[in-house]
C-alpha cells in the first residue's frame, strides 16, 4: 500500500514561500531574494488584499489546505503561496511596504488571525507538481497564460519522450487538455524566451493569440506540425511582430491583418 500524505497543522512562521513559484517573475528565480520582497510583489500583483479580507472575515477554510514539503525544520509551500502571504500580512502587516492604507482597512474590518493552518505534507516537490498541472491549467484555479506556459515548459525534462509531438501529447494528458493547445503554448513560450522581455511590459497572450492565426504563422514561417516548429523561424519578421505587439500594449490598436505594415518599425533586436 502506498504511503498516504500526512495532514498537519503548521505554524505559519515555520513556512517558507517558494522562490521557484510559477507566479513569480523570472528575475526572482535567478537570484537570492528576501522573502519580504516576494510578499510585496505578491501584494502588488496577486490580488492579496481581497484574499486577506476573505480569510480575515471568515477564517481559514480547511478545504484550502496548503501543499508543502519539509526542509530541515521549515516547510516550503509549493501550492498556496498567495494564501500564506495573506496570512502573514494579517498577522504582521508591517511586512508590507505598499498598499499600507488598504491593509489597515482590512485589519479594521476583520477579526481572524490564523497562526496554525492545515497543510498536506508531501515527500517531494514532484508529487505536488504533477497535481498542479490540472488544477491551475484546466482545473478550478487557473493561472494566467504565461504561468501556464512556464509550468508546461518546466515539465519537459521529466517526460519520457524527447520527441516534441509525443511530449505535447503526454503533457495534454497530464492537464486534461488537447495536444495542439499545449503545442501552441510551448512554441509561444519559446518565442517569448527568445525576445527576452521584462514580463511587466509585454503581454505574453499576444503571442499565443497570434499563433491561432494562419496569417501570423506564415508570416513567422512557423510549422506547428514539425518536431522543431521554430527551425525556419523568420527572425526579421519576428522582430516586426514583437514591435507591433509592443505598440499594441502601449495603446496602438494593431490587428494581425496589418502585420505586413512595417511603417512603425524602428531598430529592434532579439537578445
């Protein structure tokens, strides 16, 4: 019989936010950062105020258990970083360097200050990651498109096959989706990595939307049926389309039908 995962009530002070959390920007994962920096990034970007209000008014729901792994005498939270951030700020609002007025209002309107919360303790991170694919991509708590892409890309080294078409089918089964959907996300993410953009100034969903259109696929010379879809990528046209998307992100409404209009293109390089 397989060992069952343990359910424990753990003090929030013994828990550590996951620095490899899919939600976090790549720059956070590439360097040592203080947990306080993660808390404030989550506060700015992950709707923490609303979550604080919900938990503070009704208490922590046992069905929202955190998924953790034990490391030394601490527990790394693999799933539940938003909830832990909210709990930390309810207990210690001085961790916040932004939105302090909003947090103070939450504190005035709430009474619950949880310290020990239910967690499922797993043996290793891999056990949890397998579950998160369905939960956050096709399940009840979806990530945004970029986080979905990061997750799918992170699973590739653990797949049985090294052939792209088989990898997409395997990932599709894991998350309960279609292989063509997975393929489009993975190809889009590779393009996104090539452009090497700061996540705050460029919308990854533009690339995914572009890959739904045959016009854009032909313009970029991408073959989604190939085992190497980007083998013959037209890099100059890729520079063009990225610049158009930057313009769109800044307010210029540029449609895919106008991709060949390069009048607005200035010098632009791919890192």
